[in-house]
């Protein structure tokens, strides 16, 4: 488990071990590995937002060494199905072929558009980017709203 305090909100974003294992499985550790990605789903156990499920990658996604385009209709089916099981869509994840990942301008723009287009009651969407290094160093976590992005740092006291 890795926890990330969310600004001054008093809340924490918590990645369950099973989710971290799923993300780590798709690290681009070899030159022939394509980017992978999917969605993140959480339960709200305030003050914790516990990410309990990560989907993807799907066979229907378009993937290359430096690009990832998800199947949007498959994503909507995942949102509907997991919501019936009490999990809420909170954001996306994907890989980058770099040791310590950073969101690209395209990543930030994509999250801004997703946040603005979606029907939700959240203050922001999570973007997790998986790099080649082991976690927590190889995991970039940020929260995106319509106009801002906040890069989160892991709570090292709890690692």
C-alpha cells in the first residue's frame, strides 16, 4: 500500500497492494514493451480514498512504445460494471518508458478534458503514471481539475 496526502484537504489517496501489483506488471522495462493503461476505481472511506481496482490494458486499446489510446466504449462498460459493485471511477493510469515518470502536456490536457466532459461529483481526477523504477519512485500521482493539476508525494512515514 502507498498513501498520498491530498494537499490540505486532510484526505489521503491510498493505492491497495493489489492495484500496485497490477500497475507494476505493465512497466515498460524492455525496449519492445508498449505503453499500457486503464482506469482507477475507489471506495470512499473518509478521510481515505482507497483505490481498490485498476482495469486495463485491453486487447482493443491502441498501444505503441510511446502512445496509448484506450477503447472508450470498453471504459464506459467498466465504469458501469464496477459502479454496480460499489466502486467509483476516480481516474486513469498508464505507463511511460522512463525510469521516473512525469506527466506530459498531452497527459494534463487529456485529464482536463476528461474532468470537464464527465458527469461526476468529484473535486478532481487522479492520474497515475507508471515508470520503470520500483514504487514509489516509479509512480507519478497527480490530481487534475478543470484548470489545475496537483502533483502528490507519497506519505513516506507510512511506507
